[in-house]
C-alpha cells in the first residue's frame, strides 16, 4: 500500500463501526451549540421584563427556563455515553490497524528503521491525535454552531450592532490565526523531540548492563539530561504559545465585548430600537462569537498538526520492500542453493561474501564455521530475506529467493538466534506464540526440547518476566527450540545460538538441535567441539567471505588445512 492509501485507511478507523456513537455525539454537539443562545435570549427577556418591554410574563419565562434545563440535562446524559464511546473505539481501532500494518512490513525494511519512531507514534503521538484530532471534532462543531447561531440571532435583533460586532471581532480572529500557525509548528517540534527522547530511554534501558560494566553512568546521564532538556524546552515553548494565544484572545475579547456594550448603549439611548435586554444579550452572545474565533483556529491548527502525525506514521508504514510476482513455497523437497553469491553492505566498497557456492539438502545438518567477521551470519541473514541486494542467486527448490513471498518463506523457516526474545508471558504462551495447539503437540514439543524439568518445577503457566529475565540462557534457547518444533517447519537456522551459554549448556542445546532430524538444520557456530562437529553431515568453512573448504569433520581434519588450524587453536 502507498502512503496515500495507508493514510486513508488509518483515518477511516475513527468511524469504522462507530457511526452510532459518532452521530449521537454529533447531535449533542450541534444542540449544545444552541444552549448558549437560549440562555442569552432568556436573559434578554428577563431584563426587558424588568423594564416593562418583554412580550412574555414571568411565568412563561420560568417555564421556558425549566424546559431549557431539562433539555441541557438530556444532552449531558447522552453526551456522557456517546462521546467517550466514540473516542474509545476510534483510538482502539486506529492503533490496532497501525500495528497490524506495522506487523506486515518486511524484515529487510524494518531492520533499517528506528523503532523509537513507532514507539512514539503508538504512545505520545497517539495521545496527541486523540486530544487534538478525535476529541476536537465535536468541540469544533459545537463552537461553529454557536458562532453561526449567535450571528444569526444578533442579525435578527439589530443588523447595525451586528455589523459593528463583526468588525471589532476581526482583531481576536487575526490574532488566533497568526498564533495558530505558530502552535502547529511548535506541536510538531514536540513530537520530534518526544521521538528522540523515547529512543534515548530505549537505548538506556536496553544497554543498561553495558552502561554499568563500562561505568558510563555519568556520560549516559548527561545524554539523557540533554535529550530530556530538548523535549521539555519544546514543550515549554508550546505551552508559552498556548498561554500567549489565550491571553491575547482574552484581552481582545474583553475589548470587543466592552466596545459592543458601549456602542449598544449609545444606540439604545438614541432610540435606535434596542432595549437594555437586547444590549445585554449582544454582550453575552459575544462570548459565543469571540470564543469560537479564538479557539477554532487553535483547534484547527491542533487538528492539522495531529493530521501531520498521522501522515508521518503513514509514510513510515508505506516503506516496505514489497516483491512483485511473488511465488509461494510449501516445503523444501530438493535443496537450497547458493550460486556465485556475493554481497556487500550499503556504503561499503568491500564484499562481505564473495562467490559463495554451496547446497543444503532436506533433512541434513550443516555447520558454518569461521573466524569473526568472516560472513557466517550474513549467509543466514540472506536466507531470511534480510536483503535482496546480492549478486548471484539463492534458490529454494529452484525458485529464486527474491521471488518467494515472505509469508511462505517464514512458513517453512524457523530461526534460533543468540538473543532469544521472550515475551512477558507464560512459558506456554512463549512456546506457542499465543496460538492454539493441542495439549499433545505442546507436551511433545516440550519433551523434545528438554523442557520437562522446567515445567515440572514451575509449571507451564509460569511468567517469564520482561524478555525472560526469570529464565536462564539455556531455558530461553530450549523455549526457542520448542517453538520451532511446534511450527513444524522444514528449515531451522541457528545463528550463534549458544555463544552466550556455558560449555555444558551450549553442548546440550546444540545436541538438541542435531536431534531434530525432521528438518534441515543450518547452524552458525563458534563452538568447535569434536563430539558435536562429527555429527554434522557437512561443515562449511568460511574465510574472508569465501568458502575455504567443506566436508565432514573427519575429511576436513585429514586435509590438514584451514579448518584444522581453527580447530587446533580453539582446542
């Protein structure tokens, strides 16, 4: 989807299946805009009654007042239910749809983006959109009705005084229009600073251990304080503008009201057909003309700024490396082939991989070994379609990887990485990834992943904590293996899955992976353990981005070449 269609999709969420609540709230807003006019008219008639110029008796005015109070009470009751319901559904659907579109992005696109932009969009920006866009729709309507109704009522009683009132109201209107534009820019500055601040907080919390281990607390605190200062300064400027706009509007409004009062008094004294009640009604109605003139530009500016935030999110969500003419793949029946594959990172002038040729057969196990920076993990990243900007071809059952749909690719693939992500949920939910499986399948996966001990000790409803803080590294890896088993995928990729584990746990986890003979296993490993390496069907040795040699453990050792040197050093 392009930016324009995504923007329209997000905007439509405010009203989707939300029409009843919206129209009820809309009706209340329109009628609420007339209540001030009714009160102003009642005040006029009461003043005129005192001076003997009213067409109504006190009893009639009392009945009209009583009916008006009942009318306002009914409106308040309807509004109590309708407006909060409309806003609740609108924001829930907006955020749900935004997250759904975010979830559909490709890995290759998402990995190059800043997660703080999305965190800000779904938290701070969403709050701004709720306040300045969704919740402002109804006040804008109310104030517009008040303004139009007040002008109409004023024209009915005195076109001359109305013309003077309109002329004098231009001052607060111009002030509001000028300040409204400045406030829209200030609101955008707050949004940008908020996004940077969220990014800073995310980095600080995510890198907490690194900060402590390098004793970098002072420097990080300084960075945090600088980011926090920028955010609060931008918010301060926005609040100052809002306060200044309100103050100028209040001053201009007071001058306008006083001017209308003086001119109306002059007309009444000189017998221009105005009563004292009419003059006071005009003064009161000025509240319902000046307030919209001062508030509507600010509300509309806020709405425009909020629209900019929706547009900003739409642009981010539209960035996706979609493939055209995608093909689906259901399993690996023949092989996975790297044919003369070369790859370099954007901005680099050196290949990370160069002329890689190898083949992975179904149901076999493969170890990819080599020195640090040799390109081992890059091979796996390319298999996960992290980038399509490689030379040569990568095929799965003779289908070029670039043409395979992301959905079908991840249907056949499972990944175990060094840092397994664990949700703040139960062991069961982390294994099933919140999906439904039969109890028999779950227990079978738990058993094969050697999680029975953990389950018997803590139970499968045990909460793992934020990112699995209450689990050991080995337990996290076993949960990752159980996920793969439940998924029943054809291909398992393990990227340095045990580098952070102790030797005993590392040996156990790799052993468990090697026992999964129902799937093709490609393991990037730093561990050169003879008892494990001898069990792989083939070992692929990478050196400086090229395949130096490949074969079984025994074959490579007999060659007395690069692999044997690596093995000897590691031993």
